[in-house]
């Protein structure tokens, strides 16, 4: 009898649990540049696209020239030897930007 009561109770409890959307929150990218072990870091909000790069453990914003909508964003960075490049994409619309001197510059369609 106890098993018959516990099973529906367990199923009810499990069905009430909330799940977190894994696309929410923040992401971070890191890349090594140069030959001295130097790195660059980019932190970003996956929903708003807001992003920052680090300079001596201080987060500096990467500025958007125009406001962008809430969506789902991914940022990738690569080393280009002694420097680095970052790209951001809106995974729903396909809109893409490159980081240029601390600002997001949109690609033309």
C-alpha cells in the first residue's frame, strides 16, 4: 500500500520541479595570445548580448553601436598572433558583429 501511495506522490513532486533554460545566463571565452602566456577573456550575457573584455582583471564593456534585441547570442574569440578577434552572432536571426576597438560593428547583409 505504501508503494502505491509513494509512486504517485513522487511523480507529482518531479513534475512540479522547474527546469532552467540553459541558454540563459552568461558565457565566457578565453584565448592565448603572444608567446608569453598572455590571455584575453570575453564574458557575455547569452540573452542580451551584452559583453565585456578583461584588462588586468577588470571587466570593460564592449559597446553596442545600436541597441540589440533579447535573443540567443554566442561569442567566439581567436588569437591572431599578438592580438585577438571576437565575433558575436544572434543564433535566431543570424545577425553578426565583430569587435573593433571595444565596439561591436555589425556585418552588412
